[in-house]
């Protein structure tokens, strides 16, 4: 199979999902009842996150779990089955979140706000449990049983889920937010040259402004 796959990029994306979903319930709860402008800002951020997580998990469901199950033994297969079950839990929560999020963005009512915050908090807990298991038990299997070509294809699927335009630059900034200098350099190398140029020239500033709009302070990111 050749050299082992390095799964650092998956962990970097996981870090973004962990951080953003953990912070989101308080962002939602802080929106005053009736403040539709603020609900749209926070709700739009939530919608990008939920769509991104769904896309991320769809890629694993279709491109990773079947390959692993075809190459590993029965004991390790149980770990993959656990991943599939956890994905079902997360998917169910995302399905419950979607209509509440739509309702809250439209009306900014207190009932929808509190229901949404509670659901996202539940999702964050379930997601942390899943990502812990995946990083501790599954990514080592990936290194041993998945080829670099297959891993690259999964990464390209993930990139295809990043929104275009301004939202895409914001999403990229969120991924790079807690990256080390080495991780940032390696991740940017995976992107097309025009995207790298746009990020350096205008993307950083766009992400900082978006972060300040959400959290009240500009993000410290290069």
C-alpha cells in the first residue's frame, strides 16, 4: 500500500467543527427576542456549519467506511459500525435543527431560540464523542488501510462542500483559525493557487470582519 497516510488534515477540520459548535449555543441564546437582524447573522453562521458537517459526514459514509470495512478484521469493523451509528445520531440532530433554525431566522422568537440552542448543545456533545472516537480509533486504521489516492479524493470531496465567494473565505478562515504555522502552510498547499492568492489579499480581512461581527472581536489569524 506504500507509505502510511497522514491524517493531520482531518484533525484540523475536526478542530474547527468542535470549536464552532461548542460556541454556537451561547451565540444563539445571546440574541434578544425579536432581533431579526442578529438572528440572521448568527443563524446564517449556524446554517453554514450544519451544511458543512453534513457534507463532511456524507463523504465518510460514502468514501471511507465502505473501504475500511472491506479491508479490516471483525474487531476493527465494530469500530467502523460505531462510527456509522454515531453519524446517524448526528444526522438525526441535524434534521431536528434545520426546521427550528429556519423558524428562528425568520422570526427571532424566544421559543425557537431556546429550542435551537438546546439542540445545538446536544449536537456538540454528540459530535465531540464521535470525533474523539474517530481520531483515537479510526484514523490509525485509515493510516494502515487507505491509500494516499483514496485519502486525497476524500479531501477533495470535503473541499467541494466549502461555499463559494465570501462564505468560502470565512469557512477557510475558520479551518485555519487554530492551525499551527506548519498546519496552515500544509493546508494552503492543498488549495488551488488562485484561492491562496485571494486568501492572502482579501480573505484574511474578510474572515476577521466576519468573526468580529459574530463574536465582537477580530480573530487573530495570519
